[in-house]
C-alpha cells in the first residue's frame, strides 16, 4: 500500500533535479570567482579616485633615497647597485601593500562595511580577495618604474628572469597578507596608523634594504631570519646578478610561500564580520 507520504517523496524526487557534489563544487568556485571579480572592479574604481597619489606614495620615499645615494661622490659597483635597487623594490611594495591596504581596510571597518558585507549571501573571502587584487594591480607601476630608475641612476644592468618575477610576486602577495592582517586586526584609525608606521619604521631601518644582511647586529640578523623581508631581498639580489636558479633561491622561495600562506590565512581569520 502506497501512502500519501510516499507519493509526495516520489513526486519531489521526480521534480527536483539531482546535483552531484562535483557540480556543486564547480558552481561554488564559479560563484566565488564572480564575486571576487565584482569586488576587484569596485576596488579598482575606488583606487582610481586616488590612484596617482597612491602610486606616488609607493615610490616617493624609495625614489628620494636612491636619488640621494646616486648623488654621493663615491663609486658604486654593480653588486652594490643591486642592493639599492632590490631594497627600493621591497620598500615600494611595503609602502603600498602594508600601509595603504591596512588603512583602506580599517576605513571599511570604521564605516561598518564589514557588517554590511555580512548581510550579503556571498563567500566571506571574496571582498577581501578582491581588495587584495586591486592593490596588487596598483603596485605594479612602481615595480616597473623603480628598477628602471635605479639601473639608470647607477648605470648598472640587472638581470630579469622568470624566477625574479616569481619572487617579486610572492613578495607582493605576502606584503598584501601582512597589510590585510594589520587592517582587519586594528580596531580604529589611531591603532592602525600606529601599527603600520611601526611596521614601516621596522622595514626601513631594521631590514637590510640598503645594506647587506651581515651589516645588521647579530640579534637583529637572527630575528630577521624569522621574517620574510630578508629572504625576499636575498633572492632578488641573487637573481639580479645571476638569473639561474640556486639552492639559496629555492630556500628563499619556499620561505616566502610559507609566509604568504600564513599571512593570507591570518587575514581571512581576522575577518569575523558578524562579530564586529
């Protein structure tokens, strides 16, 4: 005997199409990509309003430093020029991806942007990922201009290879993750500005941007080995002189990948919108 409940179940099974787990997974991935693309376009429009200022901000301090060094009455070898050029790259990336991104994210939080995003039926990481990609694109001009200016001022040719581009990209994404952590962790503008300024002060003066790692005090050298900056600089300087891959470069790339994953995971972890 067939009861009404069985008929209703059969009817539902016939009318509702079955979706396999693989189809659901692909659909979710496509939705995440579409959402991220939308927020990426929004971030590009926001950056366009202060794009020139942001790009200049990422280049003005490194350019001033390298210009001052180039005017000193001393002979600068190719190896020393590579130290200055790579330091300028990391300084430009840090200015844009740590300071500017952290301030944008804390601005979103102070304007209750996280609470608004929490009400939308979207993947939690899409807005942050879209913002990260927007700053990624904004940082590219400084990565093109600063090495060219450095090689021109010092009259030193640098080697450009796929490995060097990979190291630069890993450095950018890692710095973006650090900026995301600072921006989502900070509670207000004052705290965000203080933390980012301390971070940039540390990057400029306690990181071997414009001098070899061996010039730092031993304690700072040991501390730097737990941070991504020294590995990024070491890989860039090695590849700018010799574009071939080596065990040192492979080690530096592995460390940068680990730091990139940690920074992005922490940034995603701190975005607990519904609790803010």
